[in-house]
C-alpha cells in the first residue's frame, strides 16, 4: 500500500488573510499565473474554486520577497576647467 503525502491546500481568502491583501488580488495572481493553484470546481465552465498548495505558496512568497539592492552611488558634478564665471 502506497502512502500518500498529505498536503494542505489554502483557499484564496485564506491566502489573502495571511498576506493582508484582498481575495480578488489573490485571484488575479492565480489568473495571471504568478501564483500557482488548481481549480477544483465541479463544472469546468462554472465559477472557479481555486486551491493553493503550501509548497506553491512558499515558492510564490520566495519569488516576491524583497531582495537587498545596493544603494546607488552618488555622482558628483565634475568641475570643468573651461567654465566661464560671470560673477567673480
């Protein structure tokens, strides 16, 4: 007998509550393909009922995590030797 791994799946409102965004934002991520989920609706042409696996949510959060960006270097104005001084 083969043992199945039990994976917990989240609904869009669960994910929205966890990420502090609206459920419609989570659905938009699902429809754009940015967040991976599966449609468990009874009818394929009916209203979608998405479920997001814990591993897919972890991958999504890892991709969206803020990365450290180095601060831009300051560019100083170069002094030109042939500058005409009007006030001098």
